[in-house]
């Protein structure tokens, strides 16, 4: 079957251990106000308009073509990361790809966790590890800032932790005064204490270039928070609450 990709990053070093290829799958059920990949949200191809020209975001690839592309580079790589957008939206396509590459290339699934549990589990069972891109655990605040509540995500993580041994980390974007509030960080540390297969909580500094692609998508960037506010994250305090390694990634 075909999947819709909006980018492939070769020689990626930020999406997991070693040198990897990151495949970006198009379409996401969330609408994070700070999303720095707005062209990954729509589940259809779209034309980005830049001052110097246009670029198509979204190309259909067969599972066979993507698997062959990845296997062709396997000697040079430590693994492949499937990101988005939201990989769970194209789980059947991704399962086909994983069936073909899993023996040759370790894979990471980078997901918000918002999607059908059976698909999440099927992907997790074929992956080396997962990155859960957590944002806000409070249901109403999650709806306000990401367009979707957090209940499904939290349920999926708790269930997967009981039913699948694949390790995973949390990756939390530091959105000043929003995701780094004491309430949110305490909730994340409390959730972490319930889990067995969580390996680390990784904080991702806010990307000040987040708004750069909105104009190309024909949209206004209106994050609704002060992008220049200092973070409320106190890593040492968080480490005292959190049962696993906590770190800020570069
Ligand atoms: S989950 Fe990721 S891709 Fe989806 S809207 Fe949020 S930041 Fe963007």
C-alpha cells in the first residue's frame, strides 16, 4: 500500500542513537500551537509557496519503494526513525514497511500517542523503541494548546507499558510557561513513576524558528504565548521527582 511522506532527512543525529534516516509521515490529528512542521499536519499533499518558488509537501510512496530505499542505505546507518506528522495515522503502511526492514534496521517510532491502541501496540512490537512526544497531561489544557485532549494518549501509554516490553522515552518540547509549568511537570513525573519501560524524559528546547513555514502554508503563525519568556523548567528539581533519567537535548 501507499503512504504519504512529506520529508526524508538523511544523516539525522537528533532522532535517536547514531546516524539515522528520519522519515516524516504526513498527517497529524493534533494542532499544537507551536508546531514547527505545519506542512506535516494535513493528510493531503499541499503546495508550499516561498518567496523564491514553490515546493510540493507530500508524496505517495509504496511500502516496497520506501523499504528498498532504506535497505539500500542500511550499511551506512544505525537505524531509521519514523516521525511526522503522526505515524499512527498511517500505521498499516508503516507495518508493511517494518515487515520488510525490521531484520536489517532498528527502528524508532516517534509518536504523540494519539491514535488507535491496537495500531500503537503492533508498531511498538516491531520497533526497537518509541519516542512519545508528550505535551500537556491536563485534559483541558491539552485541548486548548494541541487541539486534542490527553486522555487517549495517557491511556495508550499506560496500557502499552503493561502489554509490551519495548522501551520508550518521553520527549517534551519546552514551550515557555505552557508545557514547563510546575503542574505539568509534576503530572509527568507522577506518570513516570507508574511505568516500567520508560527510559528517560528528554526535554527539547523551544525552536524559535517554529513559525517559519506557516506563511508558506498560507497560514498565520499565532502561538498565543511569549516565545521569548524564560523557561520555568528547573531540571534539578524535576530530577528529584522523576524516577528515570531527565535531560535537556541540544
Ligand atoms: S504532534 Fe507534532 S506534528 Fe502534530 S501538530 Fe503537534 S508538533 Fe505538529
